[in-house]
C-alpha cells in the first residue's frame, strides 16, 4: 500500500470513528459523506424506507454508514450489508420481515446493475451427442438472483409500489422469489419449490443429471422447468465444454 493510500485509509477510519473529529471542517465533510451514503441507501431501498418512515430510515442509514463506510467510488456498490444490519438493529426487531424485504430490494438492485450475457443457444444443445445430455452444465444469466423468505416479501414489496396503499393482495405465506432482468426491465416472481431447487442447483454449477437428482419426486418436470427458465432469459450461453 502506498503512503497516500495509507493516509487516505487512516483519514476515512478516523472520520467514521465513534470519537469523530470536532474540527468544524472535518465535521462538515463527515456530515456530507453520511448524507451521500444515506441517499444512496434510500435510492436502493425505497420500500424499506416507506415501511419504516423517513425518520426511522434516516437514523438507520446513518448508523449503517458509520458501521459500514463505503469502500468503493461507485455508490451502486454500496448497501450490500444493509439487510444484515437491519437484522441486528434493535429498533427493527419487531419488524421480522424487514431484513428479507431489504434482501429482495438488493437483489433487484444487483440484477439491474449486472452485466449482460448472450442467451442460451438452444440450437447448440440439439447438437449434444445422444446419451450425454446429462453431462451439460447450464449457466445462469448474471442478472439472476433468488430470495427465499418465511415472510411474504414480494407481496409486501408489490403493495408498497407507487400508487399502492401498502396492503398486500394475497394471504401471508412464505415466498420463494426469483429475480431476473428481461428486455422489459428487472422482474421478480414467486416460484414453486421445484423451480427454486433447480435454480439453486444450476447456480452451484451442477450437471443436468445432478440437477435432476436435486428435484427428487419432481424430476419429471425438468424439461418443462428448463424450457420455462430459458423462455424467461434466465439461462445464458455456457453449456459445459467438451460435451459433443
């Protein structure tokens, strides 16, 4: 580490320390930095902000910024740990669903920012040698995330979109939410257990044979599920090399 980098790192550490400097210029810089980080969190977590109100969110964002200063010049990269922070934040303890709503909002944010990739080449799959299809490893698009929660996080998120009154339109239940980006933008949808198991297996880089095993009693649905994921643009070009 260069002397300049060490100096900058020490400055940031002192700036966000509990015993922050009392110098007016340093205090002004600190306040501006905290306001910038809080604004970034507000832009990424609008539903969390609506659920708890501006005052609650502002204080939580300030405390998070003090505990987790930004380590990147790109504010889009800031806020990855906000859900974990809320889970341990005493004033939010009564809102058990709040950290998972934050996880969903971060998944949406990441998918919106993720790199693009070519879709799965289904014609190439047709050229795979008979009997070796199970050796394929299908890759997920970079803009795919999965959030599983004991709470109706997607219903809560949908109910708190602009123009909605905050009342979910379905009964409370655990939800498995698949987040992905399409030509129409970033989308989130509830999926069943078999789809969730398949997405998780593909995320781990397993072969189709292993993914089929992971589906258990639902293994017969594998072709149907793959077709659905492919149609949604969730699968990217990247079948296992050497399978021909």
